[in-house]
C-alpha cells in the first residue's frame, strides 16, 4: 500500500505549477495539507533531495565495506563539486576519500588497477564529458577484463558523475553518454531519476562485482522526492536490469530515463486531460535493458514513444525501437516515435538551448501522433 | 670478461667439480660484481656486488632456457598458422623476467604490456598453458578467450597482459594503491617499454604515485625500438631513467640477470620507504616487434648478431657457471636437452586440447549477470541468458 501512496504522493508533487524550462526549476513543494490520504499511514514519507540520496548511499556503503573508497576531483576537501560527497572526508579520512589531480586518464586507470587488486573504488567524473579522456580505461581496462581473463580479473568499480545537459554550459559540457557506454558488453549502465532510484541504484552499483557506469543528472541533484522508510534503510537497494513503471496506462507507452522521466510524467498528465492514458516507464537500467518490461507494456498499449536527452542517431531510443520491432511487431498499431536531443552540438544561447533538448510539449505531440490524434506543427525552417 | 672482472669469494671450489648433478649444488653464497655499473638519477645506486648461489645461478640458466625455447617454439607455431593475430616475443629479454622474479615474492605484483609470455612463466605459469592460450584452446590460461596479449595469473599476483600501449601504467599504480591501502608491505612492478615511455597517462599516474607515495616500481624495458621506430626518433630525451624528473631512477644492464636482481631488490626496498622509482633495463629483443614484423627493416642484421654474441643473457650465465665450475658443459647441455624435450611435450599436449565450447562465447561477460540476455550476430538464432 505504501508504494501506491508513494507514487500518488509523487504525482501530487509533479502536478504543481511547473514550467518545463530547461533551467529546471525545483518542483513546487505542495504543503502537507493536500496529502490527506497519507495522514492515515505512518507520517514517515520524508522528502529527500537526490543529492542527499546519493550522499547517504555513499556514506552507508563506505561504512559497510572498508574496501569501498571514493576518488575524483574535489571530492574531499571541497566536499564535492556538487556537494555529493559532503562530509565524507571528515568521516572516512583522506585514504578513503581521495582528491585527485585533474588527470582523468591517470586516475581512472589507477581506480581500475585498485579494482583489479580487489578494492571497490568509486571514481567520480566531474561530468561524464571528461570521461572521454579516460574512456579507454572504462572500456578496455574495466569492461573487458573479466572476459579476456576468463574470470580471473574482475573489476568491482563504479564510475559516477553528472551526465547530459546542464544549463547554459555549452557544447563540450552537455553530452549524454548513455548510448555509448550502454553499447559495450561487460559494462552495466544505470541512470536514476528519483531519490529512491539514486539511493537504491547507487547502493546496488557499489555492491555489484562488475564495472558500473552510473549516470546522474546535475539538474536533478536539487530535486526533492518523497521516500519511504524502506528506501531510507541502509540495506535498501534496487535490482539492476529492471525498469520501473512510474505511471500505469493503457494507450501509449513512454520510455525515459533520468530527467526525462520527470518530463514524461508531466506529459502524461497533459495527455490524461485529453483522454490519452500514457504508461511511463523509468528505465533505471540502460544496460542490461529491461526489454521484457518494455515489450510487455507495448503489447498492452500498442504504441511507443521513446524519450532521451542524448543525440538521436544510434541512441537508446533506437535500441528500444529495434527491440520492440523484433519482439512485438504484431502488437504495434503505430510507428515507434523517438524524442531525443537535437542532432547538433549543444548551443549556448538560451533560446537555442531550449530548442536543442526535448520539452514536455515534444513528448505530448509524439504521443498524440502515435495515437493518430495530432494536428502536426508546421515544420521549422 | 665477466670472469676477469668478477670478484669471486667462496670456499673449496674443487667441491663443485666433484658434483655430478646440478640439483645437489649447495645454496652457499657466491658474490660477484655486475658487468656494468648502475647509472643513477636522484638516488645513490646499489652496490655492484651481488650475492647469489650456485643453485640460483643454475635456476637462472634453466628458467631463461625454458623461456627462450618457448618463444622460439611460438615463432614456429605462428608460422605454421596455429597461432593467429598478435604474437610479441620476448627472446633476448629473458634476464629481466628472471632477475626480477629472484628479487621479489609472489605477493609482489607484476603488470606488463603485451610481451608477456615469459613474465607469465616467471610468475609460475607453465609453457603448456601459454601454448594452449596462443593456439586458442580451452586449456589456455585464459581458456582461449584472451590470446597472446592477455595472459593473467592472479594467484601469483600477475595482472596481465595488456594490449593498449601505456594503459597499464595507471593500472599498475592502482594495484600499488591497493597494496598500500591494505597495508600489505608488498610492491608492484609495472613494466613498460621505450615506446610507451612517452605516453601522457604514464606521467599522470607517475605524478599521483609520487604524490601519494605508492609502492610502485616503474620498469622501462628499453629494447631501443618502439615497434619499428628507434628510440632516438621517438623520444627527445631517451634517457628514460631520468625522464621521471622528480622521481629517482636507475639505469641497469638488462642483459645481466644479476644486475637486474640487484636493481629490483634495491627498488623494492626503496619504494616501500620512499615512493616510486624508475628502473630502465637496457635490453634487446631478437625478434621484431611482433610476428608480423621481420625486425630487420629498421635495424641491421649485424646489430642483432652483435648483441647475440656479446650480450646474450643466457650465454652470459652459461659462461659464469662454467667459469665458477658449478657445472660442466655437458651438464648444461643436458639441461638444454631436457628443456627442449619438455617444450616439445608441452606443445604436443597443447595441440591436443580442444577449442573452447561455443557456450563459452557468453561466459565471463559479467561476474553477476542477473540473467541478462546477450545475442549472437543473428539474434533470432543465437541468444543466451548470460550465466
């Protein structure tokens, strides 16, 4: 029952006056008075930001296993570039919270080597754009080692950090790397949306014996979500490889991950007013991809819209579309719709930036198209 | 020349003449000088005087002979097309592998690049496992899934076997971080070549190793050619032992197994107290970079023959053993015959090992797969739940 209340409460949070601006204003907090039903249950639906969710997950896992340590730029004395690692240096000391020089290739390789030895490193990239300097270590040194060594060298490492567009940071600081990493066998790629996701998936990632790429989102760090006592428990974790149906529906399936889950849920609200019941799937795990859940949903709704922030070509949506066409072709009543970032490097000017990333209205329009209910927007120049 | 400059101190030399079997040679210490002095950068070099024993010298001879035979056999197997892809041979460089092993324990770690067959054997692996892996058979040390460049022996702290030039430099520093974190009192020997010595990530990880006092010895196996490019064409400063600037370095005659042993012993002690050190091993490979490289387009045959005649590591030890009368020439010949026979048997046995089962395509992708799916080229035809 708690789970239903939780999703109800979360939807309430999202129903507030929210403008889906790229600057990502914090969800408006609805005062307690409008949560009448929750009063009947334990008053234990706390609010937690994604930042705190990640921080507590790191803290608890470091406390539980002395082999877990964190390394990256500014993770220690600066308390974390985005304050995700706040307080950890004081608590665990400089041997377990290591400030590195600005040398991604070097420190990522050192992290992977420590994982070869048997420690459980968490390597933080200030953003995943900088992971490109270290991508040889993520792929060739980490992802492939267990296979090449026939199981002798396992790599229990987590690479984490913000991924995708922030606000006004320009082309070199805005790329989404989900599709690139998720194409590589040997890696697991996770992307949380809510605080529950952040806590559960990060804990699962740290406990996992394989290399995990953990794609966070800078805009979401400050967002608050209700969390149940189960989520707050230190043993909480979310299974890897399982998507979550954030909102049930019967007319069209919308898949998304990270920040786009929030946009998709808003789109679902708008669609509901037009009588379209959208099912929103929060992928959570990009690799392994939960094809079973996606296909089961499409077999129910017969229509699919994939949503992602990254570049469209060879993207996550392309893989989902292919999977559905291969496994559920007879169930599709409409072509699969893809919403993705624009096929351009991220521009700086705010109006262009807004045009380069998906907006809620794009998701709504695509869903309506999939339901054959759209009056098409006139083509841009 | 070694005999002339050697300072030999041991009792009752005639005792050894009477011994018929080398395995009964006592462990009585023998002290001698390395053939060349060490050159040092920002440190005091170790003494040239090295302590060894008859049994150790004979084991050096045997182990290097095993390695030499194995690499020459790999050459033949490659030409017979039983080995495919890449095959980077180590013959000429055996003294580095054997001397290093003599100075350290199996809990000290070694990581190297793709010229790894002999390091694997030095760490306790068998030539049979190497041959089987080269031929892609399931008895190979990586079950046929790695190949020549991906030999590992974790139980002997050998972390491979890496194909990307320079990438294992930070990996080695990371293993040293693990050793320091676990307070093991062990060290890591990270072996790279003169070709990798210009890689940026080497200097990135060297900086962190020095900053954090990681117990890592950076061993540059300088065989003077990075693939087909001579060191003077690739490096503005080819004095690799000085290239680490703020980190001390030592230049070592890499063809002298005793010098290698001395340097590695010195380096291990240094690194446990003071953080990283660089050892530049002046060595030579007789083969080209790999089996696709004849090795004679960028260097003269005279140069190769010259090194073989003057500096071959096995011949050097043979001369030393004979001059100290630790064994007779025929005893050494017997060892060589025995090694040849063992090598042939290993090859024959490796040839009998079958290819991996097709189901192995999908094993070891993850340690814990949660039943995730993987697909073959035709996903409707070949699909597996990962074990």
